[in-house]
C-alpha cells in the first residue's frame, strides 16, 4: 500500500459514499418533514428499506479506509502527524460544527412573536452542545474520527506486532463488545455491560486494515454480507417501531459484514484510474465537505420552502441535487478562507 500515493478504488469509494449519504439524508429530511410521512406511508416504508443497502455501508467503509491507511505499519505516522489529524477534526467542529449548533439552538428557541434571533445565552448553549456532541446527528462521524486518531498511537504497535489470527480475534471482539452488545441492548431492552467504553467505529477501523491485508471477495463474504443486510432490513420490513431504521445504523454493527462486502466489492470492481473520470475525481476530492455540509440544504428546503407543493420524489431529487452541488460550491469557497484550505 505504501508504494502508491493514490489508491484508486478508495477514491471511487469516497465519491460513491458521498453520493449515497446525500441520497440517504434527502430521504430522511423529507420523512421527518411535518405531514409528509403520514401522507405517504407506503412510499416511506419502501424507502426505509431501500436506503439500507443504498447508503448504510458508506460511513463504515469510510472508517475502514481510514484504518487500512493509518494503521499500515509501513506508512510513517509520527505523533505530530496524528496530532494534525486530530486538529483537523477539532477545527471543523469548532467552525462548521459550531455554526450548525448555533443554527439548531436558534431554530429551537423562537422569540415571543415567533421571530428567530441569536442572543448571547444561545451562543453559550450552542458551544456547550458542541462539547457534549449534541450537534447535527451526522457530525458524530467527526467525534468518532477524533477518538480513533487518539487511539491510533496505541493501535498501530498492536497491528504491527499481531499475527493474522490475533488481529482477526481483535476485530471480532471489538465487533461483539462495541457493536453487537449495544445492538442486543437496543433489541432486547436490557443493559448488557460492554466492558470497554468505546464505540463501533473502533471495530470498523481495525476491520479495514484486516480486510485490506487479509481478505478477498468470496462466497463466504457475500453470504455473510447479504445475511447481515437482511437482518438490518428486517425491522423496517416488519415495521418494528423504534427498531425500524435504528438497527441498521453503523453504531450497532449489524451492518458490518455488509459493509465489508461492499469494501471488497469496490476493490474488485473499481480498482481503475479515477483520473480518467473527472466527475468522480472531483466528488472524491470534495467528499469530506459534501458529507459535512449537505444536510444544510435539506433543512433549508423544509424550513423555508413550501415543500408540499412538490411530489415527494421531486422534492427528494431537488434536495439531493442541490445538496451535492451546493456542498461542492461551499467546500471550495471555504478552502479560500484562512485555515480551511487543507482541512475540508
């Protein structure tokens, strides 16, 4: 891995993953819009199932790519470099994340006349929410990445010295304790103890390195991936209340074998030069910014436009298109500002 600067199928994964996440949140934004879910229950039931294979692989695969790259013993990773990774996430949270927290705080606290205004106490509340991780839901990915980077100096020596069997066991234990135990607690309504107070992102991080170095796409990977996809979809198919949609979240790990399947499938199918495809190359370059910024456009569409004037598919298509293009424009504009150039 260390001999090549750009891994083409990683670039394709970033581009396709960014599009998948925007599509997911276009569906979610309309589902949460007042009145739409009640008016179109069958449509949103179908979409609740479709969005799982369409998009729930993306964030796990992003974690896996990070693990495959950063945990590689052949790649130089001094503490100063790890510190730059941590500062990048902190900087984005303190700027873009804080702006989102301010927007959320203002939106939830209209004045007596119904008008919205930012007051000094709201600034303190928004900053506290940022520190507590109560920003927009999709930003949990940034908090998780910071945690993974903090663990990297500990994980890299283990990965370097571990045998394949030891590393595989570590991935399995991380998946069970950090992902499947919380999933069991969710499904069974119990509080099984996890023993390690980390989250599922660690399992994806380790699994990315393991899969990149030791796994290949075969029938066992396909069977396990499709089985996990079916299990993740089941609560949505059966409309199982709060479990519908929740069990397929990356935090609960049910989707991990499916994400591994997609990870290895991308390597098999899309290990082709991305430079020959300028749109894919541009999407890959801006993928972090797209992930970060795109929910803004769904919120604006629901808050400020008469969304009931459009059909749901037309509204979702519009949110998707504006979400991708608008995020690219804002990402490139932010890079012109001091401090943002190498961080977004």
